[in-house]
C-alpha cells in the first residue's frame, strides 16, 4: 500500500466535517498527512536534482579526460615549427633533387604534388606569411616563415588566400592550386628551406597525404 510505503499511520488522511461547517481550504488548510507527503516529495526532488548534478559533473570529467590528450596533441602539433605535414592530398609527381625538365638536367628544389585545378593548399607548420603574390618562374606563390630558421614555399597557384603578415597554423588553407608560372599542368610545387638551404620535404612528412 502507498500508505505503508510512505510511512503514514493507519487511518491517517480521513477528515470528518461537521454538517453545516464552513468550507475549508487554501494554502494553510492542510492535513498532517499532506504535509508529510509534500516533505517527502521535496526530498525526492532534491535527491534527483543532486543525482543529475553529480551525473553531469562525472560526464564533464570523463569528457575532459578523453579530450585532453587529443587537445594536447593538436596544440603541440600547432606549435611545432618543423614543416612535417602535407600541404595537399595528392600523389608526388616529381621528387626533390636532380631530374630532366624540358629536355635538360635540372635540380628540383622541392616536390611536385599532382592536384586538380583549384585544390586547397594548406600550411604545413605554424608561421607568418612573408610573401604572397607573383614570382618569376613560380607564378602565384605563398612564402611562410617559421621558427628555427624554416621557410615553406607554395607555388604555381591559381589563387593566394593569405596576405603578408597573416599568421597560420597547420591545416590553414593558404591558396588554391593551379598552373601559373613555369608549369606544364595543374600541380603544387612545395619547398622547405632551413637556414637558407633547400631540404627534401619528404622524409619529415607525417603521412597525412598520398606518398
């Protein structure tokens, strides 16, 4: 019985009203049993509210613990000045080093990544844009300066999307690929410089694009 579950005394809750007595009601006209039920309801409501609060607190701690390592990894990656990411997703069509270009030996100072015209080109390390515009041979290009003596160059673009002074982090879209300058077709020419010397970008790339 509900009376037993709530701990009410036997017979409680029965009221006898004398014939002809005036009606009773209002907020102060309650029985002892009604007051006890109301108290129990308030305690149950308070208990449920505390339970939900504890659940939300535990969920927030779980979410923070789960997301913490991922956020830390992204933060470390965004602060690493070493250009270790891929600037675009596509096959490498020409590697760094000596090659034959237009019938004669030519030292290739970067790598070429085959892309459709207008593909997104992304920054590979945090840095500041120090060049954005047309360069002889390179066509439309973007130059980004990083810490520790690194610079990256993105060339043969169809459009640049950043200006000198802009700050970028890995994954920021800085340009769209094209075939401007001395180019035989749509692709991205990508260079990495360290202390004034060109480096082969391939060994340090982290595998986020096609190899």
